[in-house]
């Protein structure tokens, strides 16, 4: 019976595109929570959160779903560790609670990938603090550059600036080649493709922003942009953050060059993408343009393209990102019925917006900490607002 049970257990189905992260955290309290965060807003507008609990031996096991090979984050005690996962991957971690995330032992199918990732991130550290970024507009699109790199862009002429980023790229390639020589065949093709995209498009993104933003200051010539021949705009690694940022910046620059009319910017990019992109990059880019334009209250300009996207998009995984925003904004478009809600008036009596249908209703959105809001309410009271109108202040 024991052998039969083992076989049956092994054959139980698992989630499609699931990656397994298991491990042990010494000196951790049993019952503590561990989480794998998969940042996938670029796909469906939501991040994946997968949680596990430490057992009596401080071990955990987490099954996370991924659509693309990409970075994820193991979170424990408000600290996070960047890890690389592919669909159907397995990663084993051993660490100490007092040293996490500085000292981690990687094992399992994805062990070598993550040892290389750890060394790569020491050379090219991640910085998620928005306050460390400077933002620049390309057309109507905002790009971001770390302050330290922006200082180099301000100071260095084109040849020196390119030499700087060339050296970073060369060092990263050398690190990859060193790992390949030490352990031939151990690096997965998914990780090799992802890392190549990270290296290539981090390099290309910064050169592109530099050439666009500081072209006048440094008298940058057209041949500076020859580096774009080494960074194709269609790539398979949608899981690479740097590829996605490069693609968005590149397309914004192309549209800004083609039209000086801000009203044409978002719709123009949508149409331009049909000429320059295909496959998943096209689906990602168009979904991103629609969602960004909707969030910037440009939904009227993009509504025809929203419909076109849902009718023609071959990758349904990107539909949810735009459908959710459409439902959000469609409810409050001019001419739409206001969402029904119930509240209480100044005297504590229940009142519904439906009771006031056919009348003009003024809704005042305010916060108790907003001094200007409170003063405005006093002025409104001077004009004789009755208790029913007061009840609808939200």
C-alpha cells in the first residue's frame, strides 16, 4: 500500500506554469510567513502573491504561477531576495534568519541560474526607490534614470558616456561567460535569454534616454544612435524589465519624432506598433499604451483602439489589464449614470442616491486632514446647503 500511495501521490496534477520554491530558514520561528512575489502587472495588471508557512523545522514550500521567465522576490521579515524563476522551475534555498537576504545557498534545478543572478546583481544592483530617480519626458511618456547615472549623462560627452555603458555591458557578459565555462550546460536557456536581454536593453535604454534628453547639450550626432542596430525592438524576453522599458521609450521617441501634436501621441503609438511590432511584444505594448492612456484620462482617444485590441489580440493574457481599467472608467464617463450608493445624512438618517434621481446632485469629495476642503465646505454652507446635500459629501 505504501508504494501504491507514493505512485498515486506523484501523479497528482500540479498547476500549469508553476514554479516550486522550497527551503529552510535556520533560526526562524515556526509558523512565520514566507512569500514569493511575482511582479506581473505588465501582463494582467496584478502581481502574484504566493505564501507559505514555516513548519516545525522552519521549512517552507511555495508553488507560484508564472506566465514568463522573470525575476520574482522571496519575502521574509520585511526583507526581500531577488530570484529568477521559469514556468516548471524548482529552486531550493537554505539561509539563516539573521543573515537573510545577504547569505543564501541556492540549489535545485534553478540553483546555478540564481547563483549567477546573485553575482550579476552585485555588479548591477537593483534600486526600487523612486526618490532616487530623475524622470524625463519623451513625448508624453515619462522615463526614469537613477540620479547617479543622470549625473554622468549631464557631464560626459557622447564618446565617454557610451564607453562607460559599454564597459558595464562587457563586464556583465564576462561574468556570464565565466559561469558557462565553470559549469557547462548548467545555465538554463530561459535564464540565458533573460540575462542577455537584461544586459542588452539596460545598455540600450540608457543610451537612448541620454541621446534624446541631452542631444542638444552635448551636440549628439545622428550616428550616435547606431547602437540601436544591436538592440532589436522585437525580442522574446518579455519578462525582462529593461526590455520592456526600452521598448516603451523607443516607441515614444519614434512617435514624438513623427508628430508634434500631443493629442496624437497615444493613438499614434498604438497604430505605429502595428507597423513595427508583432507577436507578444505587440500584445504587451498595445495593452500598455491603452492602460497608460486610460490612467492618464485619455480614454476617449483610445476607446476605438481598445475595441480593436480585444478583437485582434492573439494573447488573451493581456486582455485583463485593459478590461479592468475600461470597467473602472466606463462607470464614470460623462453621460453615464452615477454608481448607486447609500450613506447617512447629517442627522444619521439613511439616504440613497437613487432617491435623488432626476435632481441635480453635487458631490463634494473631501478629507478631514485637508484644510482647504474644510474651508470650502464652510463657504458652501453659506450658500444654504441643506442636510440632504450635506449627506452626500464623500
